[in-house]
């Protein structure tokens, strides 16, 4: 099965969400707030060479 391509998860506690998804799925996160102009994080869902993309 390939990696997730794209979907957005709206949360009210970003640190709790990052902790949950990091522990359950092994995801890491990148802060894209500077580019988005609002608090926004991308989840890295696997190795860069694998099919798929990042979750936003």
C-alpha cells in the first residue's frame, strides 16, 4: 500500500495531535506556517523515495 497523498486534519491542540499521530503512525512534522501565513504543519508519512506525499 502506498503512502497517503493528501488530506487535512483540523485540530484545536496541535502538540497533542502531533504526539498522537507521531506515536500511532510514526509520522514526523514540518512547520509550514511561514509559507501558509497561519499555523500549518505537514506530516511526513514515510520515506521521501516512497510513492505518496505529505499530509497537511
